[in-house]
C-alpha cells in the first residue's frame, strides 16, 4: 500500500531489530527499573535534566541533588547517571572511576547510565575536553555526598560518632566493635530516600590525589567485551519493531533550492511512504534498498536553483578577499619593533578544510508513541538535540527523549542532529519507527568541516637574534590557542572571520591545529634566520614551565641533539610544542623523504603530554596516540576538494585518511603533574604533529612548505572521485 503524506513538521535513513533492551519510549516504571536496577528508587527528578524543561542548553547544570546523580541497588551495585556521551574518548571508564573512588568501591560495582535525557542530568555537551575538569568533579562531589549521607545514617543507627566509622568496598564498619552494614542494606531504608533529596554541596570534600586508589589506575572501558564481540549496538544498530528505513533528497550543491519535483513515481511504489513538505522530500520503506529506489525514481525530476561558489583552488584568495575586521590584542609596538629589527620575516600559511571522518556516519532511529518522540542517535549533545527536536515539532521538551548509545566517533563533528531530525520527520509521517543512516558520501558532503585558514605571520629579530616582534593574524579558523606562549616584548594577535564556502564547525581542538601549525612553523623559520637550534631557540623564550617541561622530556627521549646532527637530504627531524585546553604538548618527529616518488614518510613520533594528574594512564596514552594518528591525516593528505558547490572527493578513495601502513613508531611520555587539577586529554595532543612534520621536512630538504596538507613540490592530491 502506497501512501503520500504532506506534513508541516521538520527534516533526513536504514535497518533495525526488535530486541532493543533500552526502555520503551514512554519510560514506564518497570522500564525505568530495568535501567537503574532494583533497590532505592528515589523519584526526586527536579532539575535532573534542564534540557527537558528548557529545550537544551550549551552549558551544564548537572545534578542538583544526590538522587539525580546516583542510585543504590540492593545487590550492592550503584547506578550513576551522567549526560556525557561516550564516543571513543574513554569517558565511560573515567566517570566510573570517579564515582568508585568517592564511594570507596571497585569500578566493577558502578553501572554508568549515559546520555539519556529521560534519566540523566544535563552535564553539558561532550566537547572542549570538559568532561575531566567539569563532569568528573561533579560526579565525585555527588558520590562523596552520597558516601557521607550513608555514613551518617549508619552512625545514627548505631548511635556513634561518624569519625569512628570506616568505609571500604561498599561496607561501613565500626572500627571498635567491627559491626558492619553495607550500602545495599542501607538502600532498603526509607531514611536514605529522604536524605538523597539533599542538594550536593559545592564544597564537599573529595579524595586528594595522594590518596587515589581507583582514579589514577588503568581501568578498561566497562563494556569492552561487548565492543570486541560485536554485542554492543551503536546508534546505527538500533532496531525497533515494525521499523522502516528512510532516505532523504539532498540538494545537488551547496545552497541550491528546490523549485519543483515530481514524486508520482515513488508514490506508485508498493509499501513506500513519501513525505513532501516544502524543500523536504523523504521516503520510508521496509528496506534501505527500497527507500533508495524511491529516491532514485524521483531524483532526476527535481529542478534546483543553484548559486555560484568558489572552488578549492580559489579558496585562500577568497578568504583573504572576504576577511572581516577585528580589533587585535597588542603589547608594545610591533610596527616600531619590525622597523628597527635586524632581520624580519613575513610569511603566510594555508590550512585546508578537512572532514572529521568518524568510523560511524550520522545515524538515528525515531519513534513516536502517544504524542511522545524518542530518538536513538549519535550526537554529543543529547539535551541540545532534544531542544532542537522540541522546537522543530512544536512539542514540549519533556515529551522528547534523546538516547545516545556509545557511538562510533565524533571528534567535534556531531554537535548537530540532522539525522535525528530527518528520522523523526519520516517517523511522524509514516506512523512507524524510522531509521535514517547517512552514507559515507552524505557524511562527507553535508556534515560540517574543520575551518580552512589563512594565517599571516610577521616576526622580527634584533642583532643578537632575540625575538622582538610578533604579528599573527588568523583569517577564518578562529582564536583557539592563537596567543603565543613565547616571551616577546611586542605582539599583535588577531582573529577575524571570512565568507566560508563550506559549512564549518568544531573539530578536535578547534582552530588550535591551524594556529599551532603556523606558529610553530614560523618559529622554526625565525630560528633558522637567527642561525639557532630550533630547540634552544624555543627554550630561550619559554617562561611557561609546563611547556618547557614537555619540550625537554620529548627532546630527551627522542635524543634530539644527536639525531639533528644526522640529518640528510633524505632524513629530517623536527619538533613543535604548544598549549591549549589547560594542557601542554611537545612532539619530535623523524621523516623520510623519497624524492623520486615525491613522498613524505613519518618514521617516528616522540610526544610528551601533560594535563595535570593522570586519571587513567592507559586510556590517556590511547588518546595521545589517537591524536597523533588523526593529526597525521590533515598534516600530509587530507583536504576537501570542491567546485561549483559540489564536493569532489566524498569518499575514502579520494579523501585519504591514514592507513595502518602509514603509522610510524609512536613513543608517548605522560608527565604527571599533581600540583594542578586534571585537564582533558582528548584534544591538545593533536596540535604538535603537523608543524613538527613540516619542520622535519625543512630540515631534510631546505624547502619550507607553508600549507596543510604538507606536500612536496610537484606532487598532486589523491584523485577526486
């Protein structure tokens, strides 16, 4: 049976099973208990999710009371709730450790419920390396408060002072009498239900670093077995009973508008639901193939109004021409210093658009039931998407539920919920659950990109080779890590926007990748002009002790001084350092140059990283390794090619991310700084790799390549397909 549906709702694909273990869309009491477990059920949900009432917010309100943060089960396990998303960065293990540390239990006793707007507090979007400095402390405070409340209850029952009680492995012991009571036993008391209504004080004492027993150890992701065996279901695996699969018509080029289309061929197809609402045209069918057949049947009838767009070959002149105005931050007088400098340099650096290329493209399954919408999707801001869906469909936010299973990567690229909105629109029209899965080509084309950048640098040296002037302007990419960490008496720093030909947005460490590439490359140029060793030139101007430390650690383990003496036209070494997200990084690399083939091969990377006290060493090493591997892609090959508003390399054939064969020897050294609070570690390690490679290429060839990706003269990008 064919149905045509005209809807006045919103906007976006594939397969499902009916064995979804998550609770039903209306979240009955039984389903709620299936998620949290049996035991103390506290129905205090005030402010549990600010997104439910306010349509989602960028900031984090978090749990306001203990009940909103954790739940004690009668079997001794503890359910902890967080709005953060696990997308491969290790937050599931880290937050589990945080709760376990303060509750004095092993990590195996903690069950973490993440990113379900019906259950969890709004801990803010999972971005900006904020889980470690913001959400980990919030979870620790909630768990520490719960431990104190449980201890108080035991002391009241036994009529003893709390100071004579000891908490270990979920059991409270009276030291003198050896009397014990477990968390599970206390969970049966109604007194604790009332106690857990209390607010979490901001000044509750948490375990000092010196006493950590769970935090600071290498805890694996709690669901690692499911990930390895394939039992875990990612957003693209979610299935609902009677589900359909959706495909959506997308424009042929950027900013094209639909003028007309004939959908009659799709309407004539059996079991196909056709949705036409303004420029939105979508199809839902019993299989992805059938939905795609419906799309193909009408796609050629669409008439579009297109607009002119610059190509990737014209990108940097375009950004320069359309650069905005801004007010620079200055110190001293750069103009005077440059005019009196013994040597001055002026260079421009270019950074291409790149895609995030997550392993799992955008995916969503949407279901409407009794006027309520539930969406299972891969986004890093569930409350934000909840608010977007609420506004799009004109329903209260407390009737919209967004669930984010641990997903297959984001890297800053999944702040928006396009697939969720498309699936919800099709599901509303079809009256059945609908899954929408973007193809790789759709992900490459319609997801946003890391911004391209044109960066202009000027520097001046006095007669002694001292750096006396620094002028740095970023056009289009942004101001992350734009300030120089080096001591320069005269500086001018400016970030301005431009007319971006492509949709751009957040990326791992934002604009710091571009800014650090230009700054650290230019520092090498200044060192060469001063006839100084690149390491010595930097250290002479670094008063930031954290950057100095990681730079010295990396140089020592790499054996910088000795290896620099062995540079040949076929073998180069380079280094770079930087700071962002309250952490510090330095990298030394060795590259090989194949002049005949025009290839750059990274042989070895030695990177030192410091982000305060290390909370999970094995996971942090993995994050640094991942940053190095990811950073090598844009450094050497990744770049979007486009023309007339169309992406020319929307596949892994034309857009080549690093393969296993490209991987160098990676030597990671973590600097454990216990004098400061922990900072996030999932982003900053990416910023040092590209400039270190560029500097190594210069050391070997004498060629200064001022663009990312770094290509030897005469070499061409991968063939666009």
